[in-house]
C-alpha cells in the first residue's frame, strides 16, 4: 500500500465537491486524472487528509463551441481533446500541444482542468492557455470568478485558487482563421516534461504581423509571455532577420532556473533555439495546412 | 484496521468483486485481491508502463488509479488478451519477432500496443515508437517490439478480430 490513509469521497456534483472542500478546510485534495497527484501520493510526498474524486461528476466533461470560444469542462480528458475535430479546427495549437502531454495512457486519464490546476511550469497546457489568452472559471462557496492565465499561475505548482475553490471550466477564444502556430519542446525522452517548450501564434495580414504570441514552458516558475519578443515581430514583420532578433530577445527575457535536468544557461539557449524553430514552423503553415 | 470498501468491476469479461482500503492501488487490487498477477508492478509512479491495463477500452496506468475508482468499470488485463488459449495476434507477433526477453514489461507493452492500434490501425514506425515510449523495456531493446507491432498491425488489418 503506497499512499497514506485518507478519507475518500466521490461526489456526483460540483456543489457537493465544494462543500467537501470547505469541510476539510484545505486538507483535502481534488483528484482529477490523477497522473500527477497519484505519483506524489505513492511517494508520500502528498499526504492529504481526504481525496475528493471528481471522476463521477459527469457534468464536468464537455467541449462546447460558443460565441467564438471553446469551453472545456475541467474533467475533459486530454485524449478527448487530442482527437476532437472542433479543437483541431478552432484551436490547432492546443491539439498539437496535447499530443506532447505525457504518453497515450497518461492522456487517457489526464484532464485539462487537472493539468492547469497542478500548474507545473514545464507542462504544455499552462503555456497554451497563456498564449491563447484563455481564462478559467473557479467556483467556490461564494460563487464563481474568472481568472486569466497570469492571474491563475502564482509559482511552481502553485495557483491563486482558494482552498475551497475548484476550477470548473476552461474558456479559450478560437484562434483567428489562417493563424500560424507551433508548439516546440525539447525533452530527453518523448513524453517527458519539457526542459523548455515554446508556444507560438502568428497572425499576418499582407506583410504585417498583426499579432504575435510567444510563451515559454519550463523557463521559469510560471509560463512566461515574451512580450518584447512578440513586439519585434509586430513591428518588423516575419522576416528571417526579425525571427532571429525575436529569438535572441526571447532568450534575454526568460529567468530559468538550474535543476538536475538542465542548467539555466542551457535553458536560456534552448529558449532562443526553440523560439526560432516555432516561429519558422508557424510561418510555414500560415494560411491553413 | 481501516474501513474496507466494496469494489465491483468487470475484469476480462467476468464480474469480480473485492473489499479493500480506499488507498489500495488498482494494480495491487488486481494482483493481490483478484489473483491476476500478469499485470506487473514496476515503478509505481506512472513512468515505466509495466502496469498498463485497459480501463473501459483505453490504456491506463493501474498504479495511478485507486481500486475504488475502478468500481463499475471494465478492465482488460493481460490474462484476458488471448481467447480460449489462442494467443492474440499481438502476442503471436511478439513471439515471432522476439518482442520480449525477460517479459517484465510485456503485459504493459501489449496492452499499450492494443490501444495504439485501436486508434491508429496502420501506424508508421515513428508512430509506434512514440506510442510505445509509454512503456520502458530494459532488456530486449525496442527493435523487436516495434517490428512485432508492425507485423500485428498487418495481421489485425486482415483479421476479423479487428474491432
């Protein structure tokens, strides 16, 4: 038996789940796909007094297209997102990034809400939510509130959700038709967390780049929007020189840490290399395809 | 003694039940309570893939699920892969192409490959390698395993077993 003992609850509704969160006053953990929480519990690094299993809340698993947005129930599985035609059409960056989340048997269980609430800075979904300017809906005993990515992610594995709040929905505006996009990451083995990942989106009209989005994964405590690198492209278009300048600027903007996987200098260099790759690939597929 | 909870599920087409602590992992429940020791316990934190089973038809790590979460679901383990003593085409192919040596990772490899072929009936070599990166082999290497999955994809493409 690996995890320590805990009370186990399997509520059927969000309201019941929130009531349980309130009852345990921060000592309970929500169990979504379990692909990050269960390893922590098996190691006994996480020792919650109670687990509130969300897998029986059927109303939390959906993908809906609505008013120029896609709305995802927090318990929508990554694998459902990976194979969703509407996600491929409206949020191709999310579809591409999803195929990089862990492995096939991880995506079977893993959920969009769980990945965002876990807030691993190396994970794909926090970077995609940031790049696509999505929001999450949190519900607690005092009602609902909406948080942007920059408001949600506080630090490594830490969000601004209150202990009695749960993330119930993810809303992402559809990408503009014909936008270029790419998610590039480097990891030692396929399926590992990225040492560095880059999400890129480019919207171009004629010679002008009207919007550029560049966001890192793994290059700091939270996904980082590289605004000054984006501005180089928005001012100078998508020439090879502008891409190179944006990639160099990206490397200056990040504040990566050194850990057992890579040094800060290595991550900084990867940021430059992957930004260049992501931008070139985004341009190559612009206008569809 | 902690409270025990009842777990009722379908394993390899048969209704099974047991009672266990809520903290018991599905893999330990399969092995210790149901006696199905074909599912192997490797790293116990979702890295090695040895414990992969199908849960409602989809590959999942049984070390990252609680037994109590499997209440009411359908599980396929390695014991359910052959039919009436006839090996599944994937098992035949692993035998034929030397897709196993010590056999520890093999149940996870087979069930992961089964799910891979369900969603992609003609995978490229790269797609097979990417799919099977979910399971670690520490002895044969992957060449024989990849060949076996390629061969099984062809057999299954021709066979009435294909779902």
